[in-house]
């Protein structure tokens, strides 16, 4: 693939993308460059992978990369050099920053050949993520394939039809890992409450959740069917599920998702 990639930011998500692209031979280290704030992240990424590190965005973009990936913190978009509009002329700009709309990105990069807003999630750091993405304009086949190649390095990818879909996917898969982590914490806490040791409680909670997730992923059955396979009439699981139902677990989850979606919309307007 004869394209060059330039990354602004070199944190965990960018590092995961770079490592995966090199490992899969989608891109060579010589095709990738990065720069970051003075936090040592770009130095570490360059040392670990052999990609080229630049001290400034201006220096990096002087090479006219085919794709510019924005992996910095959302608030840092306002700290990019004023010449970024000219420096990014002709580049395909991909943002993995939360809350920055396509219209705002288009204003910041008016001469980009296209803009892509995406929403990855943290399991992307190990290649098991979910990323939704949206083109500002209808893409050509080549740019579509480039974006799929980059984002699929994090896991599953879903091209979305409208901006609001990004708020929806943020509420489900973007924030979703935290919901699973919170449930795991609750399961660990419950294990301690019924008398298990702290060490066993943590290990059992994590193994149970990760094992169930792997089973869901590998099975063709709907999660409801898998749940029913565990549930014997008048058994222990049924007692627990009835407790969930009486406490309106599904309503609690729906309200949480609605709150996350509403906050995503608010953030995109700040």
C-alpha cells in the first residue's frame, strides 16, 4: 500500500493502531510518522516500532502525508498550528477524538480531500474493539479501503450513515466497556459479601465475565438463548434473574445508555 500515515498524538489507541498496522504488514514503519506533546509518548512509539518521529506538526506535515490521523486529546485540536489548513491540503483526515463533529473538523481542515470521524473503544488496544466511523463526503473506493485498513487494526468496524449514529454508537460500544467493567466490579463486590476472599472474588468475577463474553462471541445463539441454557427451572440462576427483573435491571441499563447518548450530543456542541 503506497500511502503515508501521519499521527498527531501517540497514546494508547494510536500505539495500538501503529503496532497492528506494522504487524499485519498493511504499512511499513517507513510509511508512518508521528508527533505528540512533550510527554514522551511519540519518542516511545518511535523507539518501539521504528516509525519516524517529528518534533512538531508542521515538520511532520511538510512531507504531505496521504492520511493524517488525529489521535490527540479533543481539547488539543485548538492547539494545532494556524497553518494546519494549508499543511493538510490534499490529505485524508481521520479523527479518533471523541466529541469533535465532522463540521468542526471540516472547518479546521478545509482543504482536506475528505474527513472521517470515528469512535473507537478501549478494547481496540488489544485488537478486540468496535469502531464506528463516518465520512463527511462520499468517499472514493481507495479512501474507503484505507480507512477500513486503519480502523480494522483495532477490531470490528462499522461505517455509519449519519452523525447522530456516532452518538448512538458512543453510548453502546464507546462507553459500553465501562458498563461491563462496572458489572464485573459489582460481581466482585457481591462475591466478597457472601464470604469469598478478595483475591478469589476478583479472579472469579473477571474470569466469569470474560468467559461468558468469549462464549457469546463464538456461539451462533442469541445471548438470551445462552442465558436460558444456564437457567434451570426454580434453580439458582432463575432466582438471581428474577432479582434482576424485580430491580428493573434492563430499565437501569437503558437509562444509562440514554444518558450517555445525551452527553455525547452535549459534548459535540461544546
